[in-house]
C-alpha cells in the first residue's frame, strides 16, 4: 500500500510538472499573438456594458472587464494589488493608470511575459515576477487586494490557488476571480459539451475547469467570506463572438506576410474556437465574476 501511494504521488507530481511546462511553452511562444486580440495585451474576454461599450470594439470591452473587476475590489486610495497570473500585465497597467497611488505586483510562469511585460510597465509602480501563483514569495498579509483573470483555470481552479491568495491578503482584503467554470461535473456533460471541453483544455494547456459549486465550497473552506457569485455569461458573450473573426483575421495576416503559423499559435487559435463552442452549451459552462473577502 505504501509503495502504491508513493507511485501515485510521484505520478501526480509528474503530471503537475508536465502541465506547468506546457503552460510555460505555450505562453512563451504564443503571447505575441495576443497583440492581434488586444492592443493593450489584455489576455482575457471582455464585458459588454450598453452604457459604456460598443460591441464592435473589442478593446473597449476588454478594458471594461478590467474596470468591472477593479470596481469590485473596493481598493483604498493607496495600497498594493496582486495580479495572480498577470500575463503581460494589461490589467495591472489599466489599474495603475486609473489610480496613480496604487502599486501592483504580478506573477507569471512565462519568462517572455516577465521581460516584455516589465518593459510595458516602465514608469509605472508595477512589477512582474516569474513565479507560480500557487507558491509566491509574497509576505503573508501583505496585499490589499488580488485579482485572477482567466488564470486560475491553469491550475484547474485547484484549492491551492485559493489558499495562496488567502495567505497573501490582508484582513478584509478582497479577491476577484474572472473566469469560465463548469456548471456540472465533466462526466455529466452531454457529448457535444464534453467534446468542446476536452479540446478547450487540450489546446489551452488546462488540466481541467473547476465547477462553480465546488469552487464556492473551496473558497469557504479556505476561509473566505462574503462570497458573491455573478454569472456574467451574457455580458461576456459579445466579446466571445469576436473569436471567429479574430481567428480568420490573424491567419490572413500571417499568410499575407508569408509567415507560417507556429504550433503554439495554432493551439491558441483552436483553443479560442473551442471556447466559443463551449459558450454555446450554456447549461454546462458559464463565465463568472467571484468576489470574496478574507
């Protein structure tokens, strides 16, 4: 029994390491492609607000998502915000330009994102570190707020991500998660839903997606309180509908320049397509904004 347990633990560790390597390779090679998706390198979907955004202007909706997330943080005039899985720091730059007294720190596994993201943050009070958001070097109780925008999915919405977010936050500090979740267990998905889910995970290097129910339970067990869950799928849908046009436009641009598509770019494009396909299964998938307090 002991030998079997050791084998299982070793296999789990190997799977975790392989997934992390896949994520690093994916983002090191494909991040520059996101310039086509967003001029500000916002590596997430957008939020349609009829009073503030034009559904035909993608960057406007992407920055509106940044605004919606920041509004839920109730940030003090002066403080430290952590971006757990910050990509190129698009959300950090947005926050810093809106609040000059704010400081931000972000983490990513991609060396490319660290180097290029810190160049974009030059002159602003922000820094990106090459770290795993499940095991940061941040001092406990040091951050006033934290965000995770479509990043915790890369840990499969594992409880360890919530534990680390809780550790680094000050008392009464807020965490806002913006991400897609399953509404039911994978084995309960219909055939089409499971097909879209499997391919989405494969092409975007996701170990899995958590269910919204289990995520709420995990957040409570970790110690978060005042958990507010908003299904914003319909608000996000207009930006998701940009996906097929972005894919076609990106491919035509590459072909026009006589450049072949990198393997990582192809995976990114296919993952985007399956994200669109998944969004059509509204009984199985949803996009949520989750706000909670330490």
